């Protein structure tokens, strides 16, 4: 009798979960985690023998499990709140609400740096021949600048040292050291988001200011901008990854003035607008895309500054938040992201009459991104 | 595929069981064979042909031994042929790279390593094959006349990850006549759930605690923390192994088969001897019955006894690495006790 009751209850629950899984809506993109979910792998004999196919099936089923979001939250609640762990899904939980992504610096990264440095040097040489200056900024990551807020016993390699080595090995560029300035500013007010991997607008201003000094530009003083808070609900990529509950959101703010709110036009991949900001993104999860319309392969900002100077920024997403300041000093600012482009950048420089080039990367991405080498092809 | 994975619990197992219970009796073994192959394919598909060849080999040799029952020489030849092939394959998977790198080291050659991943089940498959062929040779079991049934026995997937080691004599009747009932299903499922809980809820969590302590600085460790570490480790390996065994026994029960128990409250043991009899029982008894006693055990004088102990010691040591590859540290601990235990037991007697 007892067995019959168990059988009835067990089967009901089991079959219910199986059916729910089967009919559960299959999302393509997870807003919560900010990533593409796995798709059904295509079957081929080779992928079956190598195990790739069956692993793909595994991922697909895991990614589309019924109530997946709730399970993720539950798991992080258990790990962090109950077990007291200072880490979930490779994200450290630091002091004062700061989250940090693990930073690794091993052989693979060193190898990649070498290749990236070689490409940049080579490109800068071509620019030098045309009398176009190439600036190079490597921005350290939050985990390094805020290392005093890391959990106990977590060590982070010195990004200052890494940046110094990269600068030493890069030829033909004007390298700009921003780490000390960021660290100094960070003692007064945060220069990074707590829940996201990017710098905030204060950090961006520090980088802009330092860049202007080297590039012989007149930096617009911070007092000449109006600070505008556009969202208080920003939960960034670290939060998505760690899936924490009760995480305090970041403030998303910009520095506006007459020049950067009143541009000629902004040409993005899919649309042309008259703003370097896009308020539509403030409604969704990915609020950082407010800056420069998110990830585009190319973004061209034409300003009302009439000085004939045209800047090409070869960059990752750290440069997006810089747009608000860079358009103060240039007639045109072109942003190119090697991750999404496939053409020769030297030709691009000629065709568009570029006068200055800026490489802007964050350290963590520079160590792992293998697309930088594409610019010379 | 592991038992605690979503794919196993919500796709593989329900589909397999549905088909298994629906098909007529004579096809049930076929369902088991096919699902075992799918189960292994999830880990390492290339091992399946080898598994098939081994099964043919065992089956053929077993029948030859039966045929030449009166002819001692031939009988012995087929026994050693099968044992040899089985061991050769096991040692190939386990030691090929080790041997190559040793040769490279000594001769200065540069033979490339093969980097063959150790397929799951290779050790347990060997244990099962050997117990079958030796039992047939000894006459303790009748040789299997149906290759279909033998293949079912040798590919049984529930116990392949961590045991218990299933001997042919334990299941020979159930290979033909399975005791499928609602009661067995419920009992098996309960057992499986208990095992799953031991593994996921207890072993994984105390394991995480052990990991934290283990990676800390041993020099600065307090006495209390050291003890917490030792206890968490002891609990982790027990709940891990016994959880897997429970799941295997439970699954078998659902399919209508009965496996031997593998753990019997090892931590209540009052002596190391007792521990040896309560911890991974089927492995211990396998070594006792097929290695230690055939070699003469403790009955051929002290020098031979010590030799026998050392052989078992070396074998458990090397075998264990593969059986418990998912818990390498556990193995050291476990071997340490096993080894100590045998030496200990024998020396106090």
C-alpha cells in the first residue's frame, strides 16, 4: 500500500516536470543572464563520434529547463546567503556591493598579448608613415583598481605591471598610462560600476582627461558638464552572471553639455540617429547599451565641432562610455570594433581622412580577444 | 552522462523505462543493451566497439572452457587467453601514455603520447569479465549459452561508474527472468532518490567545504579547522561512493534485478579489519576471491603471504585510480586504509 502511494505521488511529480520541460517556451536569448541560450545541435556522424553532438544536447536541455531562472536564483541564494560563499559562477562578491569577474593571466593570455601587440605595432607603423599619431590606452579592470574590496585570500595579478609590459613592447604608438589616475580618482568616488564590468562616466572622464594631456587637446573641464542620472536600476553583466538576489543596482549617469547632446548625426550599423545615447535600452536589462547604441561593428559620430580633426577609435565596449567626452574635441569620431568587422583598417583611415587613431581596450578583454589581429588583413 | 544530470533524470531514464516496461519480456534485455550503449556513448563512444569485442571474447572463451571441460590444458589456455586480453586492454588504456613517457625519458626518444581518455566503465567491465570467466573455469557458475544475455550482463550501465561489482552468479537468473513489479519499482526509486540525495545534497556540499579547507594554507591551519577538514573529507567520499552505489542498486531494482550491497555503515567500524568488510564490499571481496585466496592467501607461509598482500596492495592501488577517478584524493585515503587494513589484519591474526 505504502509503495502504491509513493508510486502515485512520485509518478505525478516526475511526469509533470517532464511535460513542463517539453512545453516550456524555448527562448533564444536570456535577458537575465545576458547571453544566447544553447540551440539544438545539428546531427552529423563526426560530431556524434567526437561527443560534440551529445554535449550540445546536454547544454540545450540545461538551458531550457522549466523554471530555470528560479533555480538559478535559488542556487545563488543557497551558495551565497546560506553557505556564505564569496563567489558564484566565477564572480567574486566583494565589499560594499562590488562584484568582480575572475581575472586570469596565464600562458594563453601571454601568447595572445604578443599577437595583439604585434598587430598594433604594425598598424601604428603604417600610420606613422602617413604622419597620423596612434594613441594606445589599456584600461585596467575593476577587480584590480578595487582590489582592496576583494574577498579575503583572493589575489589578483598586477594589471599595472601587465599594462607596463604591453606598452614597453608596443612600437610606434603613444601609450597613455591611466591606471594611477583611475586609482586616485577611485579614492574619491567610484570609477567603475559595482555590478558591471565597465567603467562609469567618472572613470571615462579620467581616461579622457589623461588622453587629452598626451594628445595635446584642451580637455573640457568637468564643471562645464551637467551630470544627468538616466537610471537607478542598472544591474550589469556581473550581476547577471552571479544571479544574486537583493543586489543593489548601480546608478547610470552621463555628463551632458551643449556639444555632446547636440551632434550632427550618429551612424550606426542599422540606423542613423542624432544622438550618441539611446534611451530605449534603459527599459531593458542591457542598460549599458544606452551608450553608443550597444555593440555595433561601426559607429560614426559627426559633431558640430569644426576643427577638421577626425578620430578613429579601435576599441571594445569600454570605449562606448567615452563617446560623450571624445566628441567634444573632434569633428568626427569613428568607432570600429574588430570583433565585428572584416576589412583593412589602414584603407579605412585613408578613405575617411582620419587624423588620429586611438586603441582603447580593457585589460581583461585585450588578454583574451583574438580579433585585434584582423585589422591588418 | 551522470545520474545526477538533468539529461539522465528527465530524458534518458523516463524514455528508457517507458520502452522497457512496454516491450515484451524477450526484448527487455535488448532495451537494456541499447540504452547502455547510449549511456556510454555520452561519455566515450569509441569504447563501445572494444566493449563489444571483449564481450564476444568472454563469451567465446567461456563456451570453449565448457567444451573442453575434461582437457585441463585447453581449459587453462582459454582462461588465460581471456584474462590476458582483458588485462591488456585495461592496461593499454591506463598505462599506455605512462609507458611511452617512461620510454621517452629513458631513451631520449620522442614518441608522441596517445592522450587516450580513460573511458568510464573500463575497470568495472574488466572486473565483471574476469569474475565471469574465472567462475566458469572453477565451475561455480554455468557458462552462458546466450550471447544476448551475456552482452546484457557485461554492458549493464547502472553500476558502471562506481560499482557495486556485479558478479555473473548474482544476476544470471535475472538476466532471463526479471522481477518487475510496482513494489520493486517503488523500492528501487526510493533507493535511487536516497542515493541521489547522498551525492548531490551531502557529498557535493561537504566536498565544497573540504575544497575550501584543502586549498588553504596547511601551515596556518588551526586544530579545529583541520578536524573539520578531515571530517568533511571522510563524509564526502563516503556519501559520494555509497550514493552512487545506492543509485545503481535502486536502478537495478526498478529493472527487476538485485545487486549486492556495497556499503554497510563503514564508519561504525571498531577496527580497520571491520572497515575493510564494510567499505566498498564488492571490491574487497573481489580481490579476496580472485587474487588473494587463489595465490594461497595466508596458508602458504609468511613469505608468500606477504607477497600476496603486496600484490593485492599494488593492484588495489593502481586499479583504484581508475575506479575512483572522480575523487582522486579519496583514493589515496581509501587505498591507505585498504592497504593498512590487509597488512594489519594479517599481522594480528
